[in-house]
């Protein structure tokens, strides 16, 4: 090496040293500030979401779009210069909606066309549809009292309304999700010929909202078709039934369940510099329902999770532990991706200390909920003041995310990003879950908030958070 | 009175007694819970906003729409059974946009049409428009350095970009508002023939955002036309200027300033049961810019403020002090309504102890900012735990609202509702400030949050908040 090159090489080393020193000297406050700035001025999440939503679209498990989403996100992760990117094979169910559903009911003077959609997993109606009288209930749990004499041969209409007074809309959703999932199986026991479930939506409009349903151990020949009806049409039908209980409802659906097909979880990793065998993961689910483009559920979580690893790199963070982004397949109608990831992690004896999921929409982040023991929670809660400048105040114990649930054990902290929930169920599982309803800044604030938490977990771990000097209130 | 009537009357009295007792026995927590429930299940704000936005539309001071909004809100307040509803006359400026503005610039191969709009208060271009070379600056403060030799005869293009990294978007707005307001007056001093100001917007899109500008004491004959350009077109123009600094920009505007006209603040009152001469007011501004329908700015604040009085009545709250809703006219281009209200209050020696304004959009409420002394603030801050169940955590000292500003003195607390600010400046003063971008639940949560604060201020006053037993942390 000649002198000139030596000098250059020494200067380069000096610059590297200074850069690494300056990063180490940065307070946590400064690191977070830089992460938020990077995300808001130089984020990639919105651009990725635009592609996933508008170039690909709805990504139901087993569909061509789901396959395209696997290939696209893998290719994008490969561009980030991670240490590893790979596909984890998983067999997933393949349910197909078929032709658009049709439904109407006749009153004395009018033919009332209504908006329905098949619930995911439903059987089709027989050729020509189902036409029958309707019995309205508030819950499938009312069916036992009514008994076969009131139900047999009829369509059960479960018209359970949304509890608008609950500020956390996920609580309201929880209050009617069982109606959608179990209604048909229960109604079939009493001889019903179909079920129509009021959409699980926080507003009155014309969109039917799909979602998963199941028949449990009901024999195949006893299964009856189940549809969601828009909230406006649920109100209309209920009013019509008050005037004439003998109204007949007609609906047609051509959905179909195929054999399971091969699909994939998409995984990227920055291998830890000190503890490569300790894993911290962040993820969302790559599949979505088919009616919209799945921008909020869960395109947002996917692109935010991808951006966590990119933002760490952009911010000059060299993680001590291995950081993985996991884009899970098949959350919506099977959870096969989440189960597969946990199964493989167990087989390989990989020590996972923390998992974060974003699956509550791409809205302004309000905080996190943590599924862990009190000691771990109190350690994490000490980081809350670092998030105050970003108007985050919600650090509570609670659920995390469906996909990371199978990882649960006594040593792992599971966490869920908690965005503002007011708008989520206007769009959830409906044709209006689309890209234009995602705000760029809200999405990017979520990505930054997730990155900030991942940085702190990596820096302090979940067991040994004692350095209170660096965590100022 | 016969025995039957006596019995009925005794039962009625007993019911009244029990109801009043049960309300008095209610904890503050219970009162707030009921207020939020009323707003979310039985609110009127969204319905009123639908009318203001879709049946009336943009409500610039002095326009027919502004007059319609005065008559509509007065009539709606009269339906609420308040103690008084009246109009407070105020002279307001009348500026009219005229025909839609037009602008383009030519590059070597292309004619580039761009989206502009006149800033409120601007003079028109001469017949046939203004056509001139362009000088780009980051701020009007750069003009002095450039001097007349670089500016004379040119159009000054103030291309100051938005600070995306600021989480509070109002800070970013504050960072460029002076460019819009004062740019033209400053450029005219150096012989510019027009100004084009980059829209004060948090995103890149095709909407120009209007807003007020002023010429100060610049003689009428020296005034030059000033327009906002969409952010996308600002980027395009800037890039073109980098390639060719001699590009000519052409724009035409036919806006016009007329003589002042008579308009009104709309006021409704529930007269206090114990201290009728102490006033607590809540309000928003009834006027809006003309491009959209003014749903967020400030239709939301208007209907939320109206609903505060309705929700108090619906919740069985009998205020001790006089509660007023004030719908101010002419916040956008004159603040005449706010000044008039304060002037009359002073003339009549009305003791105002608290004023709350909602003028930051109908988004999920995050808290309030308070303009008052430290002692008053510490008393108010003790109420914060009551708002925690509604995910409100932001109680800070800071600004309040433009319309209530003129009431400022040492004895009054001024407060501003602080909704989530991420989306506000996507819509602010632009054609996309429209009803469909307001979420019903978010709007209603704001109305409830305002009602809750007004209830506490009325119950405890701002000077004598000592009953800590009722305020649990």
C-alpha cells in the first residue's frame, strides 16, 4: 500500500471510529428523535404500502395475489442489505369467494336488494340460492331458547349491534365477533337453512364486512351458508320484519373451499453482534381479505415491520441481538403462518425474548399493550417517558397480536402496537379497506414507534433493565 | 285536587327528587362516562356538520353561505331549549375569489399547467394576467439580501418546505405561515410583480391551500397579486428553474375586495343557576375558506360547541354558572367576530372565567392546551386522571384559539381542544377540507371531551378547585 492509500485508509478508519463513538454517546432521547425524523422524512412504509395495495391488492391466502405479495416483499427485503432473507414454507387453506353475492327480500310493494358477502369459510348456497323466512335474534345464544320449532327451515338473522359507547373499538368488536364465527354452526343445529350476520362495523353504511367463520365438528352435509349484511341493510331488514315477520329473504353465494396449498412466511434478519442467538421479532400479516386491498389490515403492519429493520440500519443502530421481521401468511383464516413460525422456532431451539406485532391499522400510534409478567412489564414501562414527546401514553398490559401468540411462554414478552382505534372498524374486512384511507404521517409515526421500542428492547433486553440513568423521566 | 291527582303528583315529585339526588350523588367519573356515552350514541354534531358542509358549503365572511350558516345554526340552537339565543352584529370584510385561477409555465418542450389559488385578501392580476421570470427563495427574509437588482419585474416564488419531522404539525405550520401572510408585501418593496407561495400542506399533492395574507401599510398602487401553488407543482417549478432560470411563469386571478358588510356571531346561553353573572364559553368559528366545505376548519368546532350545551342538558347537568356557545364570524380573514365578542363583554362588564375553542379539526381528541397562570393550570391539571379512560393525556400550557384570544386577561383561563394533528394540514384551507374526511366517532369524542371539561370548570370554577376527594388519580 502506498503512502497515499495509507493516509486515506487511516482517515476512513478515523471517520468510522468517530461515527461509532458519536452513536454510542447518543442518549436514548437522541436515538429516538433520529428514528422519528428518519421515518417522517425518509420512510419507505408508504411507498411499499402503495405497491402492496394498488399494484397487488387483496391477498387472501392461497391466491395469486398472496403469492405476488410474498415475492414482492422478499425482493424488497433483499434490497435492504439484511444478513438473511428467506421464505418459510407453510401449507394454507384456500377459500375462494367466486361470483359476487346477491341478496334481496320482498316487502308488500318493493323488492329490496341488499348488500351481503360470504363469510370466509362458508359453504355456497345451493344452485339458485336459498329462499326462506327469517328469524331475527340478537345473539346465537338466543337460539337454544327459540328451539327447532321456531328455527327449522328458516334463515337466522343475527342482528347484534355495535356498542358505540366503547372508546376502544376493539372491545366493541370483541362483543360481536363470536356471532360471526359461530352463528352458522349453532343455527344449523336447530335446522336453519342459512345465517345472515350484521356486519361488525362501527358505522352505518352499505359495506358488508367479511371475516372468518367456522363449523366446528358439524358434519359437512349439515353445513349452512353464512353471509354478512351491511349495517344499513341490517337496519332495513329488521324494520321490515317488524312490519311483516313472514318476509322471505333470498341469497346466493358461490364460494368454495379447495385443498390446502403451499405458501410462505417471509423473513428477514439482522444478525445480532453480541447475542446472535437471542431473537427479537417484529411483524404483521401478509395475507388479507379479498374485498378491499388490505391496506389497514394488515398491509400497514407489514410495511411498518419491514421499515423497522431499514430504519435501524438508516439510524446507524447495530443490534446486539438478532432482529427479525416476519411477514406471516394466513392470519385471517387459519393462523397457519403464526403457528408454523413458532413450531420451527421451537424445533430449532431459538430463544425468542420479544415479539411485536402491528395488526390494528395504520393509524396514529397511541402506545403498546404487553402480554408478559408484572416484573417484565414494570421494566418496560420505565421507557414510557421516552415516548412522551411523540404523544404516546398508552403502555398497558393486554393482548399482543394473533400471529405472535403461538410463541407465548414464560420468558417472552409479546407486544402489540396500539394505534388510535376510532376509524379501524369503518374499514375492517370490507371493500373500503383501501390505500387512500391510510395517512402517510400516521403510518410513518407507527413505524418509528415500533423501531424505537425494538431499539430499547435490543439495547436493554427484557430481563436486565437496570440502567435507569439513561432513562430519564 | 282529587286523591288520584294528589297521588300522581306525589309520585312525580318523588321521581324528580330521586333523579336530582342520583345526579348529585354521581361521581365525576360517572358524569363523564355518561357524557361520552351520550355523545357517541346520541350525538348531534355529525348530523349538524353534514348540513353545514353539504347543504351550505364553504362559508367565507360576507358570502351568502355565511349568512345561511348564521340562520341555520341560530335556528338549531333555538330548538335546544336554551335560555337565550341571539345574533351579535359585526361588520366583516368581504373578499371574493371570482373566476377560478389559472397558471402555467413553459419549459423548452412543454406547457406546464399548475394548480394555484389566490390567497385571501390578494389583489387581482391585471387583465390578461401577470407573466414574468421567476426568482425562487426559501423565505421572504431572503429578499433583502437579493435586493431590487435581482427581484424587480419578477415573480417571487417562496418555496419553503414543510418540516415533516415535527410531530405536532401546528409547529410546522407556524414555521411557514409568515411566508404566506407577509411574502407579497415584502416582495413588492423590491419591485416584484407577483408572489407564488408553496402551499402550507403536510403532503405532496395537487391541492393549492389558500389562507390569509396582508399588505400592511403598503400603498394600494404598489400591491401585487399573491397565490398559493400546490406542493406537487412547487416541486415541479423548482426543478424546472434548476434547469432553466429564465422560465416565465404566467398567472391570472380575478379576486376582489368589497366594502365591509354586516354579519353576526351566533350565541346561545344556559343561564347559571347560582352564579348567572359568571360566564364560561365554548366556541368555534362559523366562517370558513371557500375552496372546500370547511368541515374540519371549522365546521367541526362549531357543531362540537353546539353539542356541548345540548349534551349538558341531555346529561341532566344544571350549570351553576352561565354557559355560552359562541359561533364566531370571520376568524379566517379578520377576526372581527372574536374582537366584537370581547368588546361587548367588556362594555357589559361580563365576568368571563373560562373560554374553550375547538379550531384544530374534528380528529380524535388528545387533550387541551391552556393559556393561564401556573396556579390555575395546576388546578386544572388535577382533572387529567378523569380523562384517562378516554385516552386523553395531553394537558399542557400553550395557545388556545384565535377567536377567544381577545378575551385574554389575568383572570380568565383560555383553552384549546387539541385533536390529533397528523391529518389536519392535508386538508387545511384546501378543496379537500370536506365532510367525508371527518370521522363521526372522532368528532363525537371531541364534543364529549369538551363537554366534560366545561362540566368540571362549571362545577369547581377555576379559582377554588380544592375538592380533591372527588378527583381520584
